[in-house]
C-alpha cells in the first residue's frame, strides 16, 4: 500500500490545511443496478462510514459518464437509479455525504485549475480504459484523471476507495496532488492513499461485469427474471456427473459472492465430486441473489417511487460538498493571484 508523500502540516498553518481523515469514493451511474455495484467499494464504505463521521463522501460520477452517454434522459434515470441502489444497499446519507458531481458548485473551476498544474505527458499515457468512452479521442476522456483529482483534492481527501481497474487513475491523482502542491508552494493537498477494494466481478460472458458489455446480472429483479439472466452464463461442456472446477466457473464465482460461507463450501464440494450440473447451479445462484437482495430490492423500489426524495438527498449532499469545495478554491485563488 502506498503512503502519502506529504509531511505533516506545520501547526502555524491555517486550520483548513491540517489534514483530517476524509474518505472519498465514486460510483458510475447505471440504469440497471447490478452485482458489480454491490461488492468492493460499496461494501467498504458501508462498513467504514461509522468510523469517519462527517468525513465520508460518495459521489455519483455523472460528469465522468458524459464521455459515455449520448442520451440526457438516460443519464438522468441512471443517476436516480444508482442513488436509490446505494441508499438501499446501506449508504446512510447522515453519515456519508451522497451527491452527484454535476450538482457541486465550483467543481468545474477546481478541475480547470488542476488541469493547469498537470503535466501533459501524464494525461497522454494510457488515457482511457476499454469501454469507458463513446469516443476515446474526446478531450473529456483524456481529462478523466483531472476530474477525478478535482473530486478528491477539492475535499482534501486522505483516502480514495477504488476498484482495481481505477488504480492507474489513482496514481495520476497522487501525481497531480504533488504537482499542485509544488506549484502552489504549500502542501495544500494531502496525497490521497488509494484503498483498493474488491476484485473483478465476472459477467455472464466471464469478463468483468460492465454495462457497456451488456453482461450484467441484476440486483433487483424478480426470481423469474434472474433465472432468465443467469441461464445465459457461459460454462464449459462438462456433463451432469463430471467433476468440475469451481475456481474457473463464472456461476460458482458469482455464487461465492452472494451465498453464505457454508453454502459456498458445500457447492464447491459438489462441483468437485460431480454431484451438480450447471443448470442446477444456475438456478441455485438465482435463488441466492433473490434471497440476499430481497429486502434491498423492496427499499430500492420504494425510493424509485419517490424521485423527488432522491433528489433531495443528492441536493443536500451537494450543498455541503459545495461549501468544502469553495473553501479549497479560496485558498488556491489566493496562492495563484486570482483573489482580488
């Protein structure tokens, strides 16, 4: 694990510059909440939000998503659905500030100022991951790490919780923080420590679950709909009574995420002894998903019937975050000669 490279701030610095623990996480908006949303980052935030009262921030990355979405109404629905899913799965808006990027006043200003302190070469190295933009040559996609840095550094985040595929971008955020501190001449920003949580959740094709691949398994569908989804999970050609390798089977890997440990152990033994076929395993997986997320599914539907209440949660979070961003911008403007 990397550690921050900025030394403690001297006690005679303004209180705004003294680093307090602040944990920042982000979630890509999706119209159809799926299994990959639940595991990893979200689990960590739900478990840790009590440890950082007032210092936990979770954003819905709707500005980042504009590199991928061509439809405004679709993006709006995805933002509402993702917020409802996060609330249903355990995000407490009284402990973790939940907000949408686009609602935060000053975040665009922050991104521009940081872009002026970011080396061009940093952004041109591996600028876009597969499937993350409609047009991989658009400037917004290339500036992705700068906007990510604005999300974290404007809140002076000390930790950023990320999935494994965001590690390269988290390294760029750290470099941008160091570059900005050097140019500003003060250690304004803590260099955020990446907290990597969760491995890749496989989709029905065995690749990383991603809505752009259309390989997701939903969280909040009926048992019948879940059965229809999981029946398409790709498997090998081993017969009903042939031994199978649970470690290479997508059905088992998903089951191990949602079932109880003893149930997972039992399923693994049946795989190895050739006591279960893939059709039964898929049906068992669908039942496990429906059981695990039955109550969250009800809460999700309740929220989706009250979109104005979702907007209120996001608006309240954005107002609090905007105050934090403004305080950071005041300090930057003073250092850059922009405060007249």
